[in-house]
C-alpha cells in the first residue's frame, strides 16, 4: 500500500486529543509532526528519544484521529497475516480509502 503523509489541521488535532490520556511530550511531538509537518527525526535529536518512541507518540494521536472519524459502517482493524492475505487486505484498504473520500 502506498505510504501517505499523515497530516492534521489544528482543529482536527484538538478534536482528536479531547479526553485522551497522554502526556505533554507526546502531544508536543504529535503536534509538531502531524500539524506543523516537522520530521520525526527532529524530535529524536532534540529530545534524545528512540525513533520508535517518537513514532509511537505520533501514531497514538493518529490512531485516535482515525478511529474518532470513521464513517458509519467502517471499522479499524489490525492483523498479522500471511503475505498473500495481507496483500488482499491492503487492496481492500485502498478501496475503502476511496469510498471514504467519496463520503466526505
């Protein structure tokens, strides 16, 4: 599946963090990457964190955004599958993205 840059508007960011139990540093990292478009490596260098820790901070907020904004009838899933099944699921995901775009 094609990689797409994860970006949020300030409004989307503020909406998805409502009620979310995350620390100030996680919010700072996620805001910098998702709203301001900064590279994750900036936070790795500035804060002395591992790439995985920075990525996890961003993904935590991104997942909150995507799960709060799913259209009716859609569900977020995560699975470990054999390669051929993962290929099929990725194709379904591409189709679902196109369907969601038509709904907005």
